[in-house]
């Protein structure tokens, strides 16, 4: 092999490796940007709900209303 052939082969390989590195770097920057976008996109939702319960509808409501000890008997 001549030196010129070897230099030509090395130059071609270096060009291919640079293109591969450039594609990998662009993919990494894209992934990093997407990750940052996802982290900023995640929000929290606060849900507040109220529920009214009538104590006469609950099973064992006599305990809640104080009838457990015979305080409110209507005999």
C-alpha cells in the first residue's frame, strides 16, 4: 500500500465517524430537549369534593345519634 491510499482510507473513515458522531449528538440534544419539555409539562391537578351524608341513612346511625346508651329512646 502506498501512503496516499492509506491517507485516503483514513480520511474517508474519519468523515464517516464524524457524521456518525454528529447524528448521535443531535439525537442526544433532541432527547434532552424532549425530557426537559416533559418535566415542564407535568402538572398537578387539585380536586376538591364535598359529600353530605345524612346520619339517619347510615347503618348503625343510632350509635351516631347517641342511642347507643339509651339516651334518645322514644318508647
